[in-house]
């Protein structure tokens, strides 16, 4: 059994800065509570969304009311957890 401890962020950059290079699964939730995307980052959000990519995603969700949820997980379990969440 794996217990996911989710942290909530108002932007992808805030989540990226919090988890850095640590493996994680993450989801974006719209204001109605529906998960928009669910994904994994085995090398962490800092590696996946380096440079301007994270800022571009934050700009795209500007004033959308969406939230980003991130849970740290062992890298070897990222794919299995992502698939279970999807």
C-alpha cells in the first residue's frame, strides 16, 4: 500500500520549487474539483519543467482558479501510481 501525501500549490512553479529534484506524481485541479491532467515526474518537477516551461504553464493557467497538487513518491513507483490515478 502507498499513501500519497498531497501538497497544494497555486502554481506549477511553487510546486516545482517545493519538490525540486524529488520524484513525484502531480495533478492540476480545476475550480469544480476535476483533475485536469495527472502525470509523473521521476526526476522531479525541476527537471521536467526547467527554464521557461514552468512559467509558460503558469501563464496559461493565469486566473483560471486551477490548483496544482503534488505528492512525493519513490521514483520506481511513479509510473504505477500515475496509471492508478488515471
